[in-house]
């Protein structure tokens, strides 16, 4: 289910995002609309294409890899299911208080990362 999200004016001036193709830049805010309140969504490229680029002959899989390569999303797998985490989602979005909690587990931290309390 798509959700209403906000795009700040500075989005178009993000120098790191400018390194991505126009198609990846178009897809990125669309992913926000598909993400839950924690910035997570199922990693299903065909479904994402159907939701965000239904009329375009554009493959979504290479765009997701491009966004991941530039650090705009993290792809991960848990129990054989693939997911996407948008790392900075909560910094830029304020989900509506009535949005349901995420049913998607967060990505696991790499084992060599120190945990601090």
C-alpha cells in the first residue's frame, strides 16, 4: 500500500544522489511511499516496478543495485525473504501516528560492529 510522504526542497540538490541515474533518482522517493514507518519494504523488484513505473520500459533491479551501491538503501535477507531498508528514512520522514508498526524485521548488524549502550 502506498503512503503519503514528503519531499524536502533540498532533495534535488543532494550531490550524492546526483551521482545516480535519473531513473534511480525518480525511483528513490517512490520507495519511500512503499516503505513502512521504519523505512522497510519487501525487496520485490517486479512488484516495485508495477507500483512505481507501470508505464515505463525500465527494469527496476539495476536501479535498486545502483541506489544500494551509493548507500541510499540496504538490501538484506531474513529467513529466505528479501527486504530493503532505507537507512536515513526516519531522518527525513515523519510517518503518521496511525501507521501500523513494521512487520519487517530490521537488518542485522554486522558481527564486527561494536554495540554501545
